[in-house]
């Protein structure tokens, strides 16, 4: 994948995330905020740095496992 293609894909992803989170795209380009919002922005930056589909699927798998584990704790 060419750098221009990756950059375009990253910009498109950031724009979509910004729309979904109702924040300006610039929020992803600044130093992360503290707490949950900062963690989310850091996660988005890390996600966009993963160039391959398999890598992203591994990250999603871990996130799903953690979400399921957390749901189980809430039910207990």
C-alpha cells in the first residue's frame, strides 16, 4: 500500500470517528486529554497505525474479550 493511500485512509477514518464521536478531527491531532476521552483518542491513533487487516482483527478480538469479561463481572 502506498503512503498516499494509507494517509488518505487514515484521514477518512479520522473523519468518520470525529463524526461518530461528535468532535472535531483536530482533536485526534492534539495531545490526548486525560482520562477516558484521552484513552479513546490514543486508541484511535494506535488503530490507524496498524496497517494490516489481521493486526486490526487481533486488536478487536482482545477488545471483545475484555468487553465480555467486564460484562460478566457486572452480572455477578
